[in-house]
């Protein structure tokens, strides 16, 4: 029976790091899990002991962590580790990957926490002004025969457009959710990815991630003495990431048709163009495993830099938006009062 209690990403990353460190020091996987469980309490201790029991029964570490609902990327790393035998490397790489995800999430949360609070507060004030204060000013203008200024009309129209924009955005979000749950989820993994890579904001990031994952896993399998064909056959036997399972089947079919692997990669729209060049260069100098691994590390660094850059742009953009809204709210309160004073 699967454990319904999920470990947090921080706990997952910490466990993977501890396991890789202990394996590096010469511990067996069973000994490492037992050692870590001694220092744990409650649920996590029981979970680790269950993993030890699973190992004793002949199951893999991946089986135990699957029951604990570990991150899908971690499970895929461990699946390939079962094929090439370098469990220490897989645990280390997956822990690094999780720590980077956690760092990006924490940084984004920290940056957006206060601006989101400001946006919510300003939205409440804006609703109050539009529903209570503005109608009273309009009624007062009418009773005193005061002509509404052009600037006040602009402010009123701006608030109206903003309200309609928010409504339209909510409708689009609702339509997107309906489309996602009714149709998108039923598509094949390849069709889903074809739609995703057409989205300008996501295209570059997704292509880098796919290129990173493919190059890293193939490089490790090649180091184990496998051929490209053998590597792809292993991809077809995993179902953790269905997209790469479908991709591997496509690659094998095209290889049998006589196409070169680098040409196949170049023709696919899911990967960076540099990946095909790295494959060509690696095959030419007989160092494909090394070239692919170095390329994967270059790509993951580029992804990390890109995400950090985007995050640094988000905060000033949000603050600018909030500042403009606050200015409009402030002017919408003051302008009618000045108009009344001038008319007296």
C-alpha cells in the first residue's frame, strides 16, 4: 500500500544528499538508510525503515521512494541509475536539482510576497472607491451642476477598463482550465509538448530543460559502455516521463531508417540546436559521453542564470504596476475634491 503522506521537497533533497554522501564514504545503500533512520523520528523514521524492508525484499530504492511520492525527476534519475549502476551520482545530481528548485521557489516567494499583499489591498480600495465613493461624487456633481473634468473622466474610464481587463483575464483563465482538464490531459505526451513549445514565454526554457535531461542521461549511460541504440532502448522501457519514452521510440525508428542521431535531434523542435552540434562533435572525436555531460552542465547553469534574471525583473515590474494603481486611486480621491473647491 502506498504511503499517502508526501515528503516536502526540502526533506527529499536532504535525504538524497545524505545518501549520496554516505555512499561516497563506502556505505551500502541499506547501511546508509539504516544510519539516517537512526537520526530521524516519527513518520520519516518509519518511511526509511520501510525502504530498508523493501530493499531486503528485493525492491529498488526507486520503488520505496515512489511510495513516498518523491519528485518525478528524482524517480527518473534513479531509474537510469538502475541501468548504469552509478547510484551515488544519481542521488547527488537529483539532490542538486531539487535544491535549485527550492532556491528558485523561495526567492520568487520572497520577492512576490509583499507586492501581492499590496495588489490585494489596492484592489479592495479600488472596489470600495468605484462602488461607494465615485457614485457619491457623481451624484454631488449632478446636484451642484458641476461639470466633470476631462481628467476625472479619464480616471473613471481607466478604472472601467481595468475592471473589464480583470474580468476578461478571469474568463480566459477559466477557459484555459476547462481546455486543460477536458482536452489537453488526453493528448499524447508529444502533442502536449508541441503545444507547450509554441508558447513564447515557455519555449526557450522548456527546450533547455529537455536538452539538459536528454544529454545528461545519455551521457551517463554511454559511460557505462552502452551504444546510442541501447541508451534509447532504456528510455523506451521507462514510463516515469512519457515524453522521453515516445521520443526514444521515434529516435529508434529513424535510426533504423538510416538517419544520423545528430540529424534526428536537429529536426526535432524540442531541443536546442547546439545539442545536435555537440553530438556531431562528440561522435567525431570519440568522446560523446564527455561532450554530452559537459553540455548538460552548461545548459543547467544557463537555466539557473535565466531563471534568476527573470525573477529579478518580476519585482520591479510588480512594484511599478502597484505604484501606478496607487497613483490612480490617489488622484481619483483628490481630483473631485479640487473640482468642488474650484466651483465654490
